[in-house]
């Protein structure tokens, strides 16, 4: 659990809570803004310590490998990050990197110390299963962007866009109606880490749905306590009780949340975690003075059929067909080669534009090659749904709603 870097990195040191932290950048190349990134990492660290009110390590290293890659991995007192040298030059890319820093640092508390009982002490001789990855990764994914906002490194609009993206991804995943998030956690090694072209139709991500459930749980607790308590309090109490060797069971965590909320949450948890019922956003949006916006009426409707394609050796091939979409109903299969719409050839880089320009409600005849045989499929064009599920503040929120939203976004 101790990664090692050998080389000549740029090292930036700061102290938070009396603890030494270092950002180690490998490959700045005169492009990555080291001083700025170090200042912002320090702000995230300070905000993280303010949330948890405890520091679980005696030093911490942010090992940032600037290698034109992405992703990261948490360790006991460090995190290995991967990034592009251009990330500090583009606002959106830099926001994603800051969220990655926040995510991996959050894990120093949530999973490295506060963990499900199944995840330690580790049994390297047998497979390990847990239904609590929605806590380990989902709650972490909820807080990563939120901590960046609380550190004043993003705007309210930036944060709502990030949360909207998680909600939108969930609501556009057909597998949410098939697999409960607790089961998604249990099946991680045979589903999440062995994804195929049909995974979106049969499974759900415990990262994504876990983050959305965490958002709704946070709001549920705030409503139940009239704003006096939040998910922050649940995490701190769980950490105080179950961190270290003891660990927690799913029942332990649910009972801790109920204790903080002061109400029975058993039915809520059953629906959110153990069923495939649609999540209800009404309570959270009403409490925080938010709503889902619709596309502007003057915006031209874009055609959509619900399949993804990939170019393969100059051919346009179907990569994914989502359930409950026009393409699924029309009978498209993965690996179908799309040749033409009507009597006109479709080149690999033209499919998306051709579909977007098609009028919603119209029917297209698509010529495909399937295992060497030609066939025509009739598909009805619908409206592109990707503009839905955008969170925005109410145009005329009450003063109370504005205060609640400010408390949520600042943690104060």
C-alpha cells in the first residue's frame, strides 16, 4: 500500500492541521501549473479536514503522474493520480483533476480507515463480496465535487452541472431498472469489472447511483432534522464508531444514518438500495430550491435513436444498443455494420450528424450488414434526451431555500 516514485519530480509542500502534505508532480514539462495546483490541493485538504475533524495519517503524498492518462488510486497515506500536462490550461479538465484529488483524498477516511467489515483484514485466499461499495465509492463520488465547491474552487453552476451529469447518467442507464445498487456492489467483480456491450442494459454503477443516493440521503437527513444535521454528521459518527479494525456492516451504517436523522429510514434504504424503483428527487429539490430545467423552447429538437457506434477499419459498426430505445425496438444488434440511411451511404464520421438532423417522429430505413447478410431496419426517430436532468436553482426561491442551499454548498 506504498507506491514508490523514482525520478526528479517537482515537489510542493504544505501543512494542514499540523500534518505534512506534499504534491509531487512528475512531468510538468513547463506546461503544468505547479504552484497553482499546489495551492488548490491545499484548499481541498483543508476543506476535507474541516469535514472529518480528524486526520488519519501522519503525512500525505499526492503523487501526480502527468503522463497523458487519467484516473487514480487511493492508498493509506497517499494517492497515485494520473493526468495530462494540459489539464491546468483548460477549466473543465482542471475541475475534473481537482475532483480526482478530492475523491482519492476522501478515501483516506472512507475505506482506508472506515470500511465495510468484508474489506479487512484482507483475506487473500478467497473472493471477497460486499454490498457496501455504494458507501465506499458512491458516497465518495458525491463528496468529491462537493468538497471542491466548498473549497471555493468551483462555482455553484459548476457543481450543479457535475451533480446533474451523475443524475443524467443514472437516468439514462436502462440497467437501473434491472439491478439494485447493493447487488451492483456485490457483483462488482463479475459485472462492473467485466463490462460488455450489454452491461448498460443489465447493470448499474455503484459509483453513479451511489453518488445520487448519497445526495438524496443527505437531503433526507436535512429535511428530517430541519437542517440541523446532514450526511456530514453520519460520516463523522460512522468514522468515530467503526474506523480501524472493527469495520461496519450494512446494518451498522443504516442504523447510524437513522440515529442522526432521528427517524426510521428502513423503507427509504430498501427502496434506494435493494430495489430497482425509480428514485424520487422531489424532496431534495424542494428543500434546496432546485428544479430540473427543460431545453429552451426555441432550441431545435435533435433526432436520436439510442445506439452508439464505433469506427472499425473504415467501417461504421454498432457498439451498443440501449434497451427501451428506438434502435432496440428496430432490432439493431451490436456489431451490425451500418451502410446507408435510405439510399445514401453513411460514412463513419457522418452517422451522428445524420441522425441529429432527422426530424423527431420520422422513420428512417437503415441498411446494415449482419454477418455478411444485408437487411433493412426501420427505426423511428425520437428527441435526443441528453438535455434533460439539468439541475438549476428556482427562478424565485424562498429566502429559506436559499439559506438551505448555501448551507449545503458551503458545509456551514
